[in-house]
C-alpha cells in the first residue's frame, strides 16, 4: 500500500508529455493483463482525456510536440454507433523506446521501492502494471485481482474455491467481430473453413477476394463458432502496423496459455524484437497447443513483416505429420486478402506440400442473392437480373436495393468522386488513371506520363488507392480500378494503354509481349498489335494465349489495313490453323498473304516457309521441299537469319521422316548455327530437342541425353513451358530405356507439373501413361494405377480415343508387372 502511495506521488511529479508516453506504454501493458477490457475507445482523444483527468484542448497541446517528433501516431478509427471516425493515438517504435528510457530513469531514482522487485526488468513491469491498473481501473468492478491476491466470494470470508479454467476467449473481440447485418449464405465456404480447422492437414488457409466482398464477415462468423472450442487471436492488419502490434494478439493468446516469452519481448524491455527472435520463440511456444490465429486484410501488412506468417508455418511442423488425436488441432492460421500475397508462401507449398489452402471468395450465388433481397425487403427486383448486373457482389446488391439499378452505379461513383477523386490534384488523377490500366504490379519507370513523380506515388499509397506490392512495384487496388477506370475519357484510356504497351514491349519476354498485345488492342492500335503478334506467334501459341490472338484478329476485321497489316493477319490466321491441324485453311490464308507481298522478299520467305511446314504436315514431302528451297532463296536475298534457321530445321524434319537421319542431323546443325546468330532462345531449345530425337533413333542415347539437357537449360531461361515439357518427356524416355528408372520418374514428374501449369491435357495424358511403367517395375503398382486413373479422367474430359487406348494399354502393362512380381 505504501509503495502504491509513493507511486501516486511519482505520477503527479512527471511532466505531462512524459506522462502521456508512460500512459500509452502502460495501456499496452494493461491490454496484455486485461485483454478485451481495454478497448479502442481508451485511445481516442476523449478516452485519453477521461483517463488522465484533463480537457481535450489541453491534451491536444501536449500531443502536438509528440506527433511532431514522430513518437505518437494519429489515425482515425471506426467505432460502432458513431458516424464520424474519432482520432486515436498509439506509440510508434521510437515512442516506445522513449517511453522505456523514461521508465528506466524513474527506476534509477525510485528503485528502493522494494515491493516492485530489485531487478530492473521486474521493477519495470511492476511500474507499468501499477501505474496502468491504479490510473485506469480504480472504478472498474470487473478488473482482475492483484497478482497473488486470493479470490473472494461476496458475503463470505476467506478465500473461495479455485475457479475453473476460463473458456478460450477471442482477443480484441470488439475490433474483430465485424459481421454484416446483411450476411447471407456462404455455407460452402464456412464448411471449408470448419473442415480446415478440424480435419485438414493444411496449416494456413487464405481467403482471397475483392474489396467489400464479405471476407471479414465470413471469417468473423467462422470465429464465433470456432472460439467455442479453441483459443482464438484475431488481428486486423493496417498499413501502419509495427512488428510489435502485429504480434500482440498472438503474444496475448500464448500468455493466457502460460507461455509469456513473446509477450515479454514485444514490450521492448529486453531488446528490439526481430523476426529471428520471433522464430526462435514460436518454434517452442507453439508446440502442443490448440489455437486459431486470424489475420484480416493481410495485403495491408507492411512487406517487411510478411515473413512472420512464414515463421508461423515453419514453427507449426510438417504438413504430412499425422493428425493429432483427442481433438487437439494444433495451430491453424487463417488470413484474408484482396489479392494473392507475395512473401508468405510459394507454389511448392501450395500444391506439392499441401501446407497452404487458398479459397477465392466470389460473389453470392443466385439463390443467395435472392435471400439477400428478401432480407433487404426489396420487392419487384429479379434475383437473376440483379445477379447478372452485380456478379453477386454484396455491396453492389445493397446499393441497388436502396437506389435502384441506375442509382447504384451513380451512388458508388459519387462516393469515389467526393471521398477520393475530389481530393486529388490533376497530376495525381493522371498517375492514378495510368495505373488503373495495368493488370500486374509495375515499377515507377512504367508510369511514363509527364505528371508522374515518386512523391505522387507515395501519396497515392498513403491514401490507400495504390498498394506497394514490393519495393518500387505498384498496383492500383481492385475497387479503384472498378470505379476510376470506367470514369476515364476514351482518349485517356487509349493514351494510358499505349503507355502500358510501350513499357511491356521493352521487356522482351513472351508474357510481357502478350501484355503489350492486350494494351495495343485497347489502345486501338490494331496494326501494331498484328505486326507484334505475327512476329511472336509461335511462343504465344505455345504459352496457350490463343484467345488473345482471336481477339486481335476480331478487332482487325472491321478495319482498312495496309498490305503489311493484311500479311500479318494472314500469317496469324495460318499459324492458328496449323496449330489446330487445319492444313487447307492454313494454305488459303498463306496464299492470300503471298499475293499481298509480291516483291517483299523478307515477308515472302517467311510465308513460303509456313506453306512448306503445312505441306510437310500433310505428308506432301516433295512439294514441301520445293517450297523450303524457294523460301531459302528469298531469305538469303535479304539475309533473314530467323527464316533461314526455320527453313533448315524444316528440311531436317523432312529427311528425318523419310528415314535419312544423317542428312536430317546435317540440316538441324545448320539451323542451330543460324539460331545462335539470331539469338532465338525458344527455337534454339526446340531444335536441340529435335537433334536429341534424331540421335536417339541413331542409337546414340548418351548423345541424345546431352542434347536434351542442353535444351532444358536453354528453355528454362526463357520460361518456354511447352517445349520444356517435351524435352523433359523425351529425356525421361532415354533414362527409362537405359533402365535408370528413378531418374526417369524424377524427370517425368517435372514434365507432369509443367503440363498441369500450362493446361496441356494431351501431353499430361501421355506423360502420366509413361510414368506408370517404371512405377510398376519398381513394385509401386498402386502409384502406377493412380497415375493411370488421372490420365483416364483427363482423356474422358477431352474425349480423345487415341489417348484412351494408350491408357488402357498401360493398365494392362501394370497388371502384367503386378502379376509377375
């Protein structure tokens, strides 16, 4: 008692600004001691003034220098029942350090207070605790008893019976539960989350969806049911999060379970907290407990702190560990985000290890839309029509029920105009408009408009209109794109798409070329799109972007094109026809193009080569050779290296099919020399694969393996996935013929992964059939049968009779090996 009186005198002698810093620090302590009893209202202007017994104007006077020095952060917070968001305050990392220094000065002077302990760490904790408890909980009947004090039962003397352990409770309950009153449906999504919590081997479940789609309401509804059986910590991520307040809910949860090391660290008493220290603590403290950690709006978390989620995953244990018994679920993590978050997990953990599960939260179904309309008491609206216009987006549906079909869009644009666009300068509007045309994060250099400056980009990021996905990479938020892009004038859209096309053309990768084509079409520069598409048609088709080519060709149909545009369109149509096996249609388009390029030897050589390839595929070898030699003559006249390389490769393939393998290898080597000179990576790799096939047929398996490995290294550099899968498949065949079964399986597994990624179903069927044979020979017939089951499933989807016959043949081989073994 005497120690507390002395502390009261100390508190009165502290200067008001220092008192504020100590108060902010001790409220953090109190939140750790009292949990949900200290809520966000305690840190608003009125809340702080009430706690400290001073007026709001006087409080503002003391806060001003603290804000100016960067010790205190000011932000508006949303409180239930209040239309205007009040100002709230919290310590920055520098403010925490300053508060700790002031506390230690006090300890140096008043260390004789024996009941606080003799060690500085203990005394510091005691000072924080006593100051916070005495100043803010004197009149709170629900406050916890002092440490070491026995529980009392009203009306009875002496200590009471020991209380039963409290049911696990939600941390920061008021801030976490944000279930919309219009929440409907989502039964399938809730069932998935419940399965993940109770039975799934995965450790992290991430819910991805656009703004206002209902992610927070969904996980909050899930939390309300989950917290009945498991401890729950819920954190809503903010752009201004520090490492300490991001970890605070998890630290409090662990402290309630008797593990307080992380809580001690985030107080800052021992040393500044680092990610490595967090990892070391969590690897031991997360073991043998059941808890659910939820992080809402994880895309707002500063990029430097995202590895913390990786720490959670690595600390929990391997994904293939057996499920705990007795209802013990271990640690599970749920996150929500507007887009896939980088810096947390990679594709291998998502697909191969099964460590992570993703769920894309889309709009409501028609039935759920009808349920929401009934809940809103909206009469005379067709659920099908509303769903068609809104895509089932709950916010749009609510706007329609209040303002009608046309009013919803008007209201939303009005909101953006008053709350966002009206507060931006013309320069900021121009930069934001340019950013809305990009579909992927881009660096500052991509925003090639005169108004762009780093300062404007930083302001847009701070306003929450643009996210900085990584250092010097920016992307406009989905909700901004939906509203701002549609409000742009047509001439501005064309200008910004032309800027985006210019940026992507400079990157020179196939994916960037496809992005450039997308922007050229929307910029109404169809001629440039045709020429760029025709020059890169082979890799574009190989990467599966046929829909983009069709879009460009459709846009060219209603335009008067010059001769070079007609040639480019005909080349693209002929290559599409060749890829689909429609040889005669390809010949028609090539004849049309040849008629338009008479006298242009460069274009003529490329078109003659395309005609020769079409004839070769039809089995007309003599006619194909005649066309190839004509193409060679035209290409030599202008020294067109790519066409010459293609001509010699085509001649080599003809000799290969005619059985003259030595002559085929001669022409393929000649093609390889020209490809090196032209620096054509994809064709260079494909030619190496062809040379490997020829060497294999000549019986030189070691030489074939060498060519395949060279092709793989070449194709990996340019991410040419279709030919890369072919190289892996052929390499697996060579290893299998050499009886190197394990190596064959390893290589074929890589080919299968690529086939799945690019959606090459036919290649996937053949590779799954191939890999079943070595599995059966090493007595893993069950795995072989699973591969064939997957292959047959894909074959049934494509209705490919040849593939079905191959799979059935391999079923017989597996059963034969099983019988023999």
